[in-house]
């Protein structure tokens, strides 16, 4: 079909930026309604149902309320950084969506239009670099407020997000090993060629990525930077009006972006399962490898991508209203003592397995993916068995077992067992 001309490329890129940014803002607003409705469903209550049919205009009413509320600036705050912090927090989540392909290429009269805002060859590095900037907004909000509660929330945010950024990056290394490319459209294409989504041959990496994504988005059970029972509301205690709302927009934008990344990295992106009609890849010169592009295929693949992303958004909401908050020492221990060492070991094991399969003449296809899935399934089962015994994050079962063992060894250990139970 041929590539776009320079003028068409600039104009279409501008349209894509405007459309994608607008859609993200609308979806984020609706996500606030979805979270409240799902929470109401879990807690057996009604939820928002007054503004508009089925409460669908409630986000609009909330936005109008935040715009009309009184602005608040603490007298001892650093005004410049205080105002800049919400914008810094929301920036990374929005720009990360630029490198995520959300549909198959669209044929037009001007040429083939890739359904991605910026198809850069270093998409993975772009994601890792910009995802780490979100911590600055939260820390600056806490520091610039000149409040002890806000400062503690900002410090917690810095420690937690920096810790789990390492795990997030390491959990993506097996994808690069398997795909052999850092471009997100190429990773989607590799999953189509393999015939299996990466969630199966990289099951353990997928598990680690989900845990890191929850911590990076500050969602329960990892919402330590807020922890309203301990820090009032954490880093945004002193914020009001639209600046306060921008932190929640940033949080939901991060949830949407992480959900889209999980759909792209592990569920084939816009790939439709059990159908090869969408298995296509556009080269730099506009040549199509695989199936023929069409408008209806673009719409179908866009719907598939939206469904996968929406599923992960639902998981984020579901977990928030199901699990209790961890203690802060548990969060940090999980990141540094469990997640990072296990990821390093997993990368070594996965790499060794891939080299062994390639040495045996199996380097692609469903047999290759099935062998890696079997390895990951066994490793995940062993990991869950190990964590469930209360050795790292001390659960009630592990503490009860240790007390029983102490008492069984000698009756004089009853006092020590009681002290340990009180500490737990």
C-alpha cells in the first residue's frame, strides 16, 4: 500500500494524539464510575445512580464539583512545586500510551496508518524510562506541602515505587529474551507468529509483573503512600479542588496504562485468538507481512484490545475492594527480599531452558511454548507453596506452626511463643 507522505504523516499523527488523549480522559472519568459501581456490587449496595441514566453522568458532576471548589494553598508551602506536582504525576501515565499499539494497521487513501501514536524502535526502553518519572510528582507533593503527614506519604511513595520499578523492569526481561525485540508492535507480531500469547510460556513473569504493577499504581494492597488510617490521606493531604482531583486522574491513568501494557506484553495486544485473519505486520516501507488489512479488521482488533485492557482494569478494581492493606514492612520485604531475588533466579532459569530447547532443535512453535509453559507452571506452583508457609510474610498459619514447634520442644518456651504471637 505504501507509506504515508510527510504531510499526511504529520496530520494523521496530530489527529491520533488528540483522539487518543481525549479517549484516555473519557475512559479515566468512566473508570471512577466503574470503580464505585463495582465496589457497590461487592458490598451489596447501589452506588452512584442519580446523575444521568444509571448514574453515567456522575463523573461529569464530580469534575464540575472539583472545578468549583475553593483552592487551598498552605501558607508554608513551596508554591511553585506545590502546583507542579499534580502535573508531574499525571504526565508519565499519559505519554506512556504513545508507544502502545491498540489495533491492526488501517488502510486509507493516503497510505497505511499504524494504530499507534509513536512507533519508535525502542518502545520498551521508553516505557521503563518514563514510568520511573511518576514518583517525582508524589514525592514533590509531599515535600512541597510542608506537612508531616504529606511528607511521610511522599517518602513512602518514593521508597515503594523505586523498589518495585526494579521488579517491573526485571519482569519484562523474559519477554525481550523470547521476542528478541524491544518494539511493542514487534512483540505483538511475535506472539502472533508463535501462535501462543506470552502469558503461557512466561506465566511466572506475568505473575511478577502484576504484583509490580499493583505496587507501581499505589493500589490496594500496596497503597502505602496514602494509607488514610495512618497518614490522613498521605502525600495529597494539603491539596484541594482540581489539583486534588489530578492525583486521582493520574492514579486511574496509571491503572489504564498498566492494564494496556499487560494486554500488550502477555495477551497478544490487539490479536484476536484462534483467528489468523488479523496476523499482519506493517514494515517501514508500508509493506504488509501476513493478512490483508481492512477497516473492519481494525475495528475488530480495537475491540479485542479494549476487552483485554478492560479485563485488567476490572482486576485492579476487584482486588482493591477485596484484599486488606499490607503493612509497610511487608511491602518492602516483598519487593527487596522476595521479588527481586526471585526474578533474577527466574531469568537465569528461563534463559537456560530456552538455550536447552534451542540446542535440542526446538526454538519456535507450539511445542517450544508448551515446554516453557510447563516449566513456568512448575516454578509458580513451587513459589506459591513456599510463600504460603509463612516464611517471608508471616501469616497466621506460619506463626501458629512455629508456636506449636516451640512448645513441643520444651514447656518453658510457652512464654516465648506468647511473645511471638503478640508481635505478629
